[in-house]
C-alpha cells in the first residue's frame, strides 16, 4: 500500500470534496488497513498502526465528506466504532456472516479486504450490528467469563469421574448432583499413591472454579442492578 501523505490525499480528493467517500478498514491487533473509496470508484489505501484515536483523527482531518466507515466485527471489540461515532462519523460494524465471500479461491490480502469493506459501505446494502457502550461490552465480557467458568467446572468434574473409572473405583452416591456429601466422599476415597495426588489436584481446581464463578455471579448481579437503576 502507498504511504499516506497530505499531498497525496489532496490530489486524490481534488474535485470530489463535496461528494461522499466511503471507507473500509481491515482491523487487526497491530495494524489497520484502510481504503478510501472515491465516488468515481477509484480507491486509495494505506496501512497504519492499530491506534483507534489516531485513525479517527486522521479521518476527521481529511478534507472530504464520509458517508460511512465499515469494518468487520471481530476480537478487537467496538472501541473503534465508539470512537468514530463520537466524531460524528457513521460506522458500520459488519457481522462476518453478512459479508459476501468469493466462491472460488482467491489471494486474500488486507488491501483487498479493506477495499471490499469500503465498497460495502458505499452500496448501502449492509447493516451494522448493534454497537454496545463501553459498559455494555464490559458486562458481556464478564458474562463470557461466567460461561468459561461453567465449562471449566464441567470439565474438571468429568476428569474426576474419568479418574475413578480408569482406576476401577466406584463413584460415590450423589455424584450426579455433585452435592457436598458426594464431594466429601470423593475427597476421602482411599486411592493409591499418585492417584491420590491427582484426585486432590482436581478437587482443588474444582473448588477454585466454583469460588471464582460465585464471585463473578455476585459482580454480574451488582452490575445488572446498577444498569437497572441507570435506566
């Protein structure tokens, strides 16, 4: 991609300042690939470090009118979308499944991706997914953590049962509900050296995840209450 300079931008937008440009951004952890689509279909693209404030200021400083900026939703979150919105720039965060993909194999490059996103923004045929506030996004992150902990608890329980099965040891009564009595029975089940340490390690892991999940539940309840009060 060509290096972006003030003179190159001035030449590129000359004669089109009163018309609307579309922008596509291929977002990555360390870099943004940006495509500026002129009303006549000509494109200027460049790569810049992944700095949300910097790219927002850059777009605001351009002597043009921007119809919309489009980028694909992904692991980098919604900070870029909120920054653009705060600068009164329309932003489309496209769901990956809504972005047309070529049927035939092609050479995938960041340059082509950002151009495709700019073309989608210009077409008006793609809608943005809901863009959460910073607080909403944080709540979602904590909710995902809760699901991760639930899955971790399930996996540890399965490992304990697999250990007992491999050793030919009968499972204690009530293990299906994992009540306190069942966990206590597992803890005191006589096992051979090595197996005892494995069981103890798994139980310690289980207790950690259960405590962590309770802490997250408490925080989720508190955040939900604060959100309700803010409405």
